[in-house]
C-alpha cells in the first residue's frame, strides 16, 4: 500500500489561510442618485408666460410713475437745500443733499429718522407727501392688476382639474406649487413675492442688514429668521436668534427703496436698499 503524505508546511499554510480568511462581505450598493427635477408641463409654462406678459405693461407703468414722482420730490428738495445752505449747517446740508441726489438718480432711501430733530418741517412735509403719493400709486396699480391675477388663478384651477382627470401627478404638483406662489404674491404682484425684502439694506450710520431667500437675516451684531406678517401691507417680522437680541417688525416702503422697523419697546431702525 502506498502512503500519500502531505508536507507539514502545506498543512500549516492551509490551516493559517482557513483561520485568517475574512468572511465574504456583501457588495456595497451604489449610492442613489438624486431624483431629476421634473420640468413644468409646457401648458403651465405657456400660461405663466401669458400672465407675466399681461402684467408687464402695468409693471412698467407703475415703475415709470414712481420714478417720475421721485424726480419731482428731488426737484422740490432744492428749495429746502437752498435754505439749509444759507443757514451754514453742513451736517444737515449733507443729509438733505443725499436724499435729493438719491431720487434725482432714480433710486431712493428710507427717509429721515423720526427722531432726527435737525430735519426742518419743510423737508418732512415733502417726504410725507412723497410717501402718500407713492402709496396711492401702488394701491391703484394693485387694484388694476387684480382682474389679471384672478383670471390666471382661474386658469390654473382649470389646468389642475385637467391633470387630475388625466392622472398626471407631476402636472398636478407643478400647478399646485404655481398656485401657492401666486397666492403669496397676489396681495402685491408687482413686488414679486420674497424679492420685495430679499437683498442688502443699509442704515444712515452704515449698519447693514441682509435678508435672504432662505428666510434668514443677519447683520454684524444679530441674526435670525424672517417671515411675512402681512404681504398686502408689506410687513415682515424679523425674529432674533438669541433672547437678548431684539425682534423687529419691518414695513417696506411703497416705492420699494426703504424699510422701517420697530421693536416692541418702540426703538426704530430704518434701512435703504443697497442691492
């Protein structure tokens, strides 16, 4: 009989391999790719474009009217500037001139601080008349746009029912999103929703505040979340992040160039739009 002997080295190697071999791990699943954003249905895009085109003449008309009223305000301030120049008050002259030049250039400001006792009554009266007139211009424009908003809302409702009947869930969701955005902007379609407040604003002392699209705000000393209080009255609530910071309710001026804010204790802050 023949004996088959396995070398000792081979046996040891076999045991070693058996003892140290790691258990087989299941193959890792590939990471799921983010779902592609579904484009809006062409019919919805067409209706949105039609609505925006119908609103554009009214938007242009309001912008032109606000600019013309601003130019008149700047011209009216020349009389005040002359009297302040004669008084020799250099600091006050710089304030009045800055106000005049902003509107002469087609921009705007948040106006004078309500506690700034340097401002002569004539300058305040001109500012009050300007704000009164621009508020009326915007109010009248909103009333003129209301039939267009209602017509678009009706079309969106019809389109949503059509997509429901066709069992088109992507179409239904797209139209519902459009209707929510329209509802948000209906109080003042010329502001374009959050665009009215989003941006950078600066106070007379150089202090700046930034309102962002993600509903956050900040400046050099405080930050927090902002939300709409009343879109029709252009009111925004800025909730401070920390308890020791102050909450403010800001009102966007009718010409869109300024915001004025007050905290519960009565302290006022005003900012002019930078960008």
